[in-house]
């Protein structure tokens, strides 16, 4: 089991995601076909989360669950680490600057 929490304001933590698998699933994977499928479903309720399941097909063609995960849905706040900051590509910044200001002296400064 791998539980990931992000540090937050005043030593509190925000739940990010959790992954887990069971020992029989790990041991049984050697008998499965070498293709893993991942599917997800929304979990409705108090929290807007998603349940992800990794499965494989065993020798009889039956679905064999391998691992599970609960993670936040794809919203910007969930997929951006806390304390992250925006950055600008210098090439784009220069191109936008030169597009707006047509002075040769200013172009040479960039």
C-alpha cells in the first residue's frame, strides 16, 4: 500500500492518492497474459474521486485484478502540487515581446 499526502498549510496534509495490491494478485500475475488494462470509475459521494483498477487476463481468459488506486478526479487543483508556481518559456516570452514592441533597440535587449 502506498499512501501519498501533500504538505499543506500549518502542518496539515491533503490526500492525493492511494495505491494497493494484494499478495495473491502479485503472486498470480506470473500466470497471466502479458497485457495489463486499466479502467476507472467515478466514486460519487462526499469527495470527488476516481477508483482505478489494473487487470490482466489469466490462462482461462478470466479477468484477474492486479492493483487498485483511489485518486482525485482530473481538476487543476488535484493535479498541481501545492506551492507550485507558474513559469514562462523564455522563447515564447521573447516572441510575444517582439510581436508587441517593434523597436529594434528593444529587440536587441532580448
